[in-house]
C-alpha cells in the first residue's frame, strides 16, 4: 500500500526531499521499530551521494518502504504471539498452582488429621476427669470444663476444614454417565425451593428442551449446581429471583445460575475461585466452595466463569463438554 | 433390568416395609433396617450395591451413617432421602460421596430410576478398578 505513494513522491521531487518524505512517512513506525528510520535513511543516502539516477533512489526508497512494512507486520505478529504466550503462561501457572494446592492440601490434611484426633480425645478425657473424679469439687472446675468444651468445638471446626480440603484435593477420576442435565437441574431446584420459597425468592428455569444428553459425573455436577444455588440464595437473602438456564452451544452444554442479589465488587471478582478466599465472617465459610466447584468443572473438561454488577446481579456460567469421556481403544467385547 | 442388591435405611417402619416389598416384586434383592447403627452392622456381613438412606433418623443420623458407610463400603452407592429438605445436609451428603439426594415423597419409578443410575455408576467404577492401569 505504501509502495505507489513513495514511488510517486520520489519521482516528483528532489532526492533529498524523497529522503525526507520517506523519513516522515516512517514516523508512525518509530515507536514500533526505533532503529528502522535511521537505517533506511543511511541506506538511501549512500546511492544519492554517489549521484546515481532518480531510478536508483526510487528503487532504494521502495525497498526501504517494503522492508518497513514487513518489519511492521513482523512486529505485529511478535506482539500477538507475545500476547498468546502470556495467556498460555497464565493458564500454566494456574494449572500448576491448582495441582500444588491439590498435593499440598492432601498432605496437610492427612498430617493434621492425626493430631486433631488426639486433641479431641484428650479434651474428652479432661471432660471425663472434671465430671467424674474429685476434681469436680474444685471451684474452677466449671471454667475448666468450658475450656475443654471450646477445645472440642474448635477441633471439630478444623476437622470440617480438613475434610473439605480433602474433597478439593481428591484426585478422583470423574465417572461419566449419560444424563439429562435439565432433569438434574429440576431435581436440585426442587430441593432448593424449600429453602427459597419461605424467603420469597423465586426460582425460574429457562431450560433448552432439546438440550443434548451430556456425558458427565452426575454427583459432581449436582454438587456444583447445588453450591451455586446456595450461594445465590445467600446473595439474595430475601425477596428476589434466581434463574437457572441451559443452552446447547457448539459441543458444550452451557449452564448458568444468575441471581438478583448483592453482586460482587469488581476488585474481588478475580479472587472468588481461589481456595480459602471468603468474604463471609470468620468461621462462617471455609472459602472452599467455589474452589471445589472450579476444580470439579475443570476436571470434567469444562470451565466456569463469573460476571457481576455490584448491588444488582451475579451470573455464574458453566461450559461443560457434551462428551468428554476419555478416548478408549476399541475393546474386544 | 439388572438384579442388584438394595439396602433401605429409614426409621419409618411402614415406608421401609412397602418399598422392600415393591423392590422384591421387581426382582431385586432388598433389605430394610430402621436405624443407622443397624445398617452399619449389617454391612459387616452383607454386601449391597445401592443404599437408600434417610437423612433424619433418631440416634445416628443420615450424614453420620453415610460417613461410616463410606469408610466400610466405599463402592456402595448411597441415595439420600429426606422429608424436610435441608440444602446444607444435601451439599454435605454429596461432599461425603452420596450419589444423589432426593425428597420424599418420590414416585417409586423415579426412585427406581435413580437406583438404576447409581448401580450403573458402581459397575463403571468396578470395571475401571479391574483394569491394570487403574484408568478408564
């Protein structure tokens, strides 16, 4: 595209002007390729200095322009490759992080379970001594017993967290069964309605009637959808609406759960799938629910995303491959 | 239909009696008990493919029973059953490895469908564990 322009310019004006024009034409490239203009100017100045004909100068200018264009294209290509690389790196980092979290949490969970069991037993023994021996007559006995009870309580809390960690880390392979996802959703919303209706939360369903059957792990998918619906109920609290929708999309089943609740602030939106991230008061949420959801969906070859408008709504969207069964070699039976 | 073995655990005696009859009528091997503790003890001597387990029972409740069952017979599939829907215990049950969570009253044919799917899953898992590399 630059070619005819440069040719005409250099033909109409003097050589120095031609050089000048080529130079100014290049200014947009300066940012992309700062060394290019001076290199081209030097190249064109050499034949001009030798008082060669206009033709030679024009040829040099054309070649310079072509090389600038190709350099520009090259730079664009490098730039886009760079972006792709960044994206891939991000994915790899996240995958690594996920597997590290998996391994770490499984390790920690197993290591912590034993001491927890001992602590629980010792607290029970203290309780026994305080209530069944001469110690019960000591005036601080009641206070000691309170402390022992609190220890038991907190140990139980730790056990719950450890248990959830284990289910996050469980390296189990999904068991793929061919199921009607709409039916599965009907079943779950029926259960959640019992919690939602008394709080005046309306659950509506927009399910695509001819959604293809999906090969997926039904208990795992149930766990995810139930979890999302529970979150939605909590976000709405009272008087609002939750909508569950399904749609077939290019080899994927799209399942979305939206609510008219409090929304999620933009700055914390990227963190909500991170293990142990929670906005609930201390002790109310483990911060593992959505991390488990993402783990499950990704293990089944799908992905989960979220978008939200603070104070208005939140939508969780799951894309699940219709058939993600591991490729099996033709078997003999 | 495949003939699989079903264990029903519910403190409602009449419910257990009827459902056991209907399952046997379908040609399934069905057994009923009324307490979580009895169910756990029965698992020492007998194997079942699918268990229907009530969530609310006096004594050992459904969640606790499920936990013990999964320790003893991890491959037995469990369907939780409840009269009063409690979503929290539903999530808890699924996290502990229950196959599904259904509400009473559930039509017999729907329950049978759930049990068949649960049994199918058990077969897939058994087949997988028989393969030398342990993968599907």
